[in-house]
């Protein structure tokens, strides 16, 4: 059971996570945070050392939610190859999921934190590295199962997949046209079918 302090911290993170994602670190003011939570500045800093610590906790919360949803979606697949296709299938409908996050946490926080003097960027980079490693591992499992050609380099493919998806997410968020998501994920599926599949 959570303590009162832990419940308060959890509530703060849940309320401010979409704000940090949508507005960015610098543009998110203490006024935004106190208004969203209904708490005073003193109460916020009683639970978090500073704004950066809160922003990191908010990013981690959003990423945990996102990664859990991807993993849940992949449970529909029985084989490693099916799970690869389900990654693109998830992102084909990413606009529906990312709305409650305030947009894409990787893209928004990554771009915003790249120009800030804080540790947010390190957390974004760690998630990207971990995600690409997971995709690469899935390729290796598919190769072991005879579903993917042995000469495919999983690390290279994971970077291609993730780069195209994030590019599509950027274009979708910038242009407001979800066809970018559809076309990019369809293209990745074609690569899997025509170049990876045994």
C-alpha cells in the first residue's frame, strides 16, 4: 500500500506528465504545475527536489505507459515475426494513444531537452537505445525460429524501423495528417515482408 506521500507524488506525476510532453520543459511553469495539481509550490517541492526531477519522473511515467501498451499489443502475436508486425500495427494507430500523453514523449521531450542544460536527454536516449535493442532481439528470435533471413543485421533494422516511425510521428504531429503514420508503417511492413522474411 502506498504511503500518503507516495500517493501525492503519484498524483502530481500523473497530472503534469501530459503538460511537460505537450509544452516542453522550459515552457512548463510552476503555475501550470500548481494549477494542474491543485497544490502549492511548497507542496510540489516537498515531493520533488526540483522541476527537473519532476520532469524526469513525468517522462518515465509516460514511457512506462507507452512501453506497456506496446507489449500488450504484441501479446496478440504468437511468433517473433508476428510481434515485429505488431510494432508497426501499434504505431499505425499511435495518434489515438498519444493524445492522452500530450503527444509523443520521445519526440517532444527529446527535441526539447536537446537544447536544455538538464538530464532529460539522457533518459530519452536510454529509452531509444533500450527500444532499439528490444527490436534487434526480436529479429534474432525470428532468425532462430527460421522466420527471418540469417544475413539480416538486427541492429541496423531496428534503427531503420525506429527512425522511420519517429519521422512519421514528427510529420503527423506537425502536419496533423495521420496518413504519415499509415504510409510509414505500411512501408516498414513491406520491408519486413520483402527483405527480412525467410
